[in-house]
């Protein structure tokens, strides 16, 4: 029998010197949409005033806060989660004898190796809870990849998505940028443009990628009658091979494979035409060949309402579509819209799969 933690959303604090603490605080009023199941919050900031502010804000919407250690929540979650309306706050713990005195020295807007390590430790503990006991979903506040690497706790840290895939043993994951009006998937992410063609070819041959697309097609926001489109890699979709051959070589065949498995998908469509207003109304999801092809139009047109979803994990995961914003941290200027959307979306049915028999295997 699964633990009651399965019904909980787990939230991580991100870099304590960034805007994570602020946008979490500003998102509390939206937690009442989660009914009687408030999040389990893994803080990365040791600021007791901030922690208490979260607890007080949660009390105003009918929750009662309880501060618990990582060990306690990990081993006693079955009994803790049975208490209706209980918000579990998990503060950071001393890192080691050399950094314990520095935990309280975090300053908003000033990233540090201590902050990087605190952010990672909160994430690591949250994932351990999710893997051991399950969860409704994981919401992650922004962290700084470089400061985690500099801290030495994980020198090869390349971001939430790669780390989560590794911890969960996922062969393939996809980044789904979910918006109110349209959404995008970049099939290749953090690589140089010169490497996109070769990486794209191998990516489309991975069975795990097709599995991720099937999972997306079972989500209410993307299931039929919603239509999808694949963006071409080259200008004018290669102009019959005059400007590149990837469309003829493998992109058209990929679309045909999807269509044979009952996906409502068109393409490859020239990217400069794909994002015009008429197509944004026609297609709910645009599958793109590389990072900027997807994220430039998405961020420009969806604004602060967009969120990042990781597909392919054993649990749903969302995060705000922005970074740590150290330049405005601690100034009460951070917009919580994307964080609120991340929490509300994962708490709704939008990321829960529907009929699994519609698509081929």
C-alpha cells in the first residue's frame, strides 16, 4: 500500500540567495486550491523569519504548519500525512562543521557555494522522499547550476532535469514548456547549434522519447482532439533539400511514425510560420528541433504564465519558467505568477494521464 505522501506535492526552495524564498512566500495564497493537502516544503534558507512568514501565511488559509527534520519526514511521513491540512516545513540542516556557521550568512542577491550546496541538499532530500514514498508531484524553485558545481557537492551538476533523470533511472526525459495557450518541446536542449542535426537524429530513434510523447498525449491538455505540430529544422523546411536535408532524411519519417500511432500531428512546418497566430490556435503543442527555436517564441508569447514540466519521471515535476534572478532578490520585486502556475498545474488533473490504450507501442 502506498504512503499517504503519494497525495502530497513536494516543493523545494531553490537557491536561498535568489528569488525562490520570495516567490514561495507569494504563492501561499494559491495553496488553498490544493484543498486539504498542502505541500511538503523543503527549505534551502535558514532564515527563521522567512520560514515563520510561510507558516503564518498558510495559517490564514486554514493550514497549520509543523516544522520537521528531514529524517522525521522521511521515516514518519505515513503518519504525518494523515493529518488533514498540515503543512510540513523541512528546514535545512547543518552541512558540516566548516559550513554550519555560514548557513545563516546567506544574503539575498549574493550567490555563494554555501547557497549552492543548500539548494542541492534540499533537492536531494526531496527526491529521496518522492522516490521512497511517492508524491502527487515535485515543484522546484530556481537554483544556480554553477554554484552547485562550485560548492563541490556535485561538480557535474547540469540542472534539475538531468539530475532528476539520473536519480529516477529514466532513460529519456523531455522538457515540456506548458503555457495557457500553446506549449513547446525542444527535442535537443543544452548543446551547440552545430551539434543539433546529429543529436536530433539519434534522439528521434530513442524508444524512450516515443514513450515520453505517448505520456504527453495522455494528458488532458494534449490528448485528442488537440493537435500537435513538428517544426522544421531548416529555413523553409529545407526547400526540398536546397537548404538542408534533415526534413527529407528523417523528420518527415518521424511525423509519419507518430501519425501511424494515432498522434494528431502535422509537419515538419517551417518554424517562421509555425508560431503565427492562426497556427497557435490550431496546434496545442509545437515540437521543436532545438532549445531557442522552442523557448524564444514561448517566452515572448506566453510571458510569466509559462512553466517547465519534466516528462519521463515516475512523478510529475514542474518549475517556474525563469531563473534565480539574483539581481532583484530580496527587493520584493519578484513575480510569482510562474511559481503559482507550477503549483496549481501540478495539483490539478492537467498532468495526470488518461487512457493508455489509445497510442501504439
